[in-house]
C-alpha cells in the first residue's frame, strides 16, 4: 500500500505521511513482489541484564537491550526470498510544492469611507468627526487579512502590494505609471509579520476630494508590474494574485470609466497567459461603484476563461472602447501600442466572448468581519494544487502501472473518489508519476475544510 496523507487544513508545506513498499528502499533489501522472511521474534525483556535476541531460520538473531525495569529485547534480522507476495513499509515526509500568492489591495479613497453611511455622499471615517476608522473597508479587510495570513504563512509564500496613486495632473504622485510600486512586500515564507507591519503603517487618505490629493486606483499598471514579478520567480509551486477592490479602476485620474476596465482585462489575460492566475474579490458596501459585470469580467479574465465585455447599458458595443478611449484616455492608447494591437476602430485591449466562463468573483460584505475572513480563506483554499508528484518522496521515485489503476483508491476526507479514465470528474494519473484530481474531486480537495487526502496503491501496481 502507498498512502499519501495531507493532515492539515492549510495548503502548501504540510507534513505528509508516505507509506512505501520497501521495494523502493535499497537499505531494506526488498524487491517488488518479494516477501521478506519473517523477522526473528522479539527478545524477551531484560531485567537488570540484556534481553535475549530474537531468532529466525534465515534472519540473524537480534541483540537484547539492557534495562533496569524490563525493557523489550531487540528484533531479529530481515532477509528476502523470491517467492513472497507481501511488502514491508517505511515512512517519508513529503513537502508539497508551495504556492506563491501576491495579495493586491485597493487603497483608493472609497476604501476609507464610512461603511455605515446610508447616503450617496462619501464620508471619510475618522475625519471631521465622521465615524471611526474601524468603520471602513480598509480596516475591516486589514483585520481579516491579519487572521488569514497568519494562519497560512507557513504554507503559502505571501507577498503584498497596494493599488495606489494620486493624480499627477494635480501635483500628485502615481508610481505605477512609472513602473513602480510604492508599498510592497516581496513574497517569502513566514511573511505575515512583515506584511502586516507595512499594512498597519499605511495612512488613510486625507479628507479631501482635491485632484492630486485623493487616492486613485491604477489597477492595470499595478497588475502588470506584479504579474511580471511573479513570472520572473523561479520558485516551485503555482503562482497567484489575489486582487481585492471595492470600486472601478482608473489611470490615476477621473477619465472615462469605460476605458480602465478594458485595460485591466487585457492585463489579466496577459498575466494568465504567462502562467499566473488572478483571484478576484469585490468588497460590497452601501456606497459602491463596482458593477457586477466588471467584477465578473475580471474574474473570468484572471482565470483564463471566456470574458464578456463590460459595456454600458444594453446598447453598448465593443466599438465603444476605441471610440471613447483612444483619444480621450492616453493611457488606454499607450496600452494599445504596448500590446502591439492595431490602431483601428474595433480594437480592444481585452479579448471578449459572448458568454462568460464559470468562475465567479468573491463578493463579501465589507462590513462583515466574519464573512471577510471566511471568503478570504475560501479564496486561498483554491490555491491548493490538485496535481500530486509521486517523485517527490524523500528521494525515492514512485511509478505506478497505469494498466492497474482500478486496484488503487483515492480518498478526500475519507470519501472515496472515483477513478475517471477520461480525466473529467474524479482522479486519474496523467503519467506514471503524477496523480491529478478533476472536476468535483478537485473542488472537494480545495474545500477549506479538506484536511486529508489518501492515495492507496497496492504494492503489486507500483513498478521500479
């Protein structure tokens, strides 16, 4: 039997118990399909003298162990013959490939508005006697992130950055427009303290709507920078961006709101093509400028799925992007040139379809602390890999006979997963050393409550 167990609810680097047929452990002297002879019987317990060694017809006698209170004697030796059918077992600890997740948080002005307001007037909390800083999306999200990152920091290489800038036209500074991130912690193991130290140090927006002073949302530029950084990492494990926002993106300005979402979608699709998946979370509040169509498009683009264009109303067409953005929004045109696309009517930065893909954005209520924690945990559970490499077993490479997979079983939390030779909804091996879960089986493993997965392979289907 070959057993793989992932005993923790956390993802990434967790201890995993492997029980391997001794055929793959040279120092045990076993070969596949060979049963070792019965070991010598245990020596009798010693009193004040050593115990008596065990014996076997073909195994050397063990050496008894001295003990003052009757300790157990030593065991007899282990040898093999060619007619056996059983297996010995040994144990290894396996560290799964650790995922990397950049947590990318919107730091625009709306993140600092009072959540309890019932008017359509923005009111920055904590200023001019307007509420308290704790009544903001910024604070609620930060405290939820503190709990989740701390619980997962051993199992995920977390990085952190904010989407932030001030309009240069009004004298402000917008670092992403110059290819820089102002507030960032690079991904690393056990990174929660460093991230939260920076997170806690970031000040609120000044209580103003003045151009060049209020905080903007240059999301496409920030995503581009973070995506390229992740693509350049050589660490093993999948790589993700967790993109958290509460409003529409812009170019560090207040230009046409149709344009920046198209830029974001184009960047998300390019990032996915580079091997980076983006998980999208849209915070919901009483005052929110975050149309669900835009959030849905972001989620689909980040997952590499068909994406419906986030147009205005029922009469909009994809021609609107070029017509309204090419001249009126210079950053949109700059993205068009950088992407090498035709400067012609009908060109878009994103690639669009008529039907959306299945991935949905996470949409927690910003005012609900427990809901934020729950959905952050659920979003990060999705970074658990559904592909398992059987060569990473303490230096011992395990191969399985693909013609005998019907003799194996896979369980998630004790529930048997069906073998699916079509690799659609169950488990299958995509080669001799790689197990993969598909469809609902992968979903079951990625459930935040899933703690243990077991692969049980009889020794006769394991090949050297």
